[in-house]
């Protein structure tokens, strides 16, 4: 059991640009490009297969003073002292939330509608992800896109909560998403499928956080 009404460890109120990537190669590239919030999202592998990359990503996050969230593999994240974990609604049925809380890891939760949002809010996570905002090619979604009007309504209903928008957010949609009042924007394909990922990352950092990449 998690302590009722006890919040998970706090994260930044505004997480800024939040790339979600599936390999250590991308983690290194993006840390070197000045990204400070990241997620390692490797799907459906045995723990023994992913543990070396998860440990390395956590150590790199510490070295670069960046916030590296581990998707799904919450017990490995605890074992190696990650900054944080990202979990979906299905994970909530099986993950040991009390262990995550005791270990002081930050917790991000996915939500896709008002019902999931209410469930997430009751757990007082470190941030709440609101998705998917637009159609996405990256993941098969059972839900419908929430769109900008709902994003604005949902963000307005979460004062004091760190929020992240995800799903189909391309560079040209970032300004509209920011106007909805979220503090973080999570992207996969806007960076990993960009013709020039360095330019895409620099453009996103500038638009979302108002800063450039560090000097090479
Ligand atoms: C920032 C962020 N938001 C949502 C998700 C989706 O997580 P989940 O619902 O657990 O689905 P998978 O990513 O595991 O397929 C996310 N990873 N990151
Ligand atoms: C992993 C993931 N989770 C989502 C959610 O809504 O929970 S949308 C998504 C994929 C986001 O990829 P892209 O930026 O390429 O659309
Ligand atoms: Mg998940």
C-alpha cells in the first residue's frame, strides 16, 4: 500500500522537452545535445536483456545531471537508483507503487481520458502525462486522440501538477500545445524520425524551453 495522500517525490513543475527513446544510443545523443528530461522506453524484453542499458542510462543521467525516467521496468529502476519511472494504467495493477515511493523515485503516469486522469490524480504522482493529443504512428492506441481543446481543459484542471502532453506532437504543433498550459512535451518521432535529428532537437529545445543546445 502507498501512504494515502502522500505525494511521490517531486519533479520539475515544467519538464520542458521530453524525448522518449528506445536505445542507449539515443540517450547519449540527446544528453550531448543538451536535453535534460528523457525517457528510456524499451518494450517487452526480459529484465536480464534490458538491465545493462537501463543501468547505463541511469548512470548517464546522473553524470549529465539530467532527469532520466525508465518506462515499465520499475524494479530495475529502483535497483539502480533511477531519477524516475514512467508507468501506464495497466502497470498500476501490478507495479509495487509503495516500493517506488519508498525508494524516492519520481513517478510519471499515463492518462488517456477523464477516468484515467482521476485514477492517476488519486495517486499523487510526480507528473501526469496527457495523451494522445494527435494521431500517432508510433504506437497503436486503443483510445481516440484527445485534441487541443481537451488538453487545455485538462491542464487547467491540474493547477500545481506537473503535466506532460504526448502523442503526435510534431514541431509545427508545439506552439499550439504549449498554449494549452502544459509544462512538458513528450515526443518520439519528431526527433527519432526527423531528417536531421540534431536540428529537430535544437528547434524543439528553443521552442519549448527557450534555449539552445550547449556549445560542442
Ligand atoms: C511521457 C509518457 N507518456 C505516456 C507514455 C505511455 O506509457 P504507457 O501507457 O505505459 O505505454 P508504453 O509507453 O509503455 O507503451 C509514455 N511512455 N511516456
Ligand atoms: C509511447 C506513447 N504513449 C502515448 C500515450 O498517449 O500514452 S502516445 C505515444 C507515442 C508518441 O510518439 P510520437 O511522438 O511519435 O507520436
Ligand atoms: Mg508502460
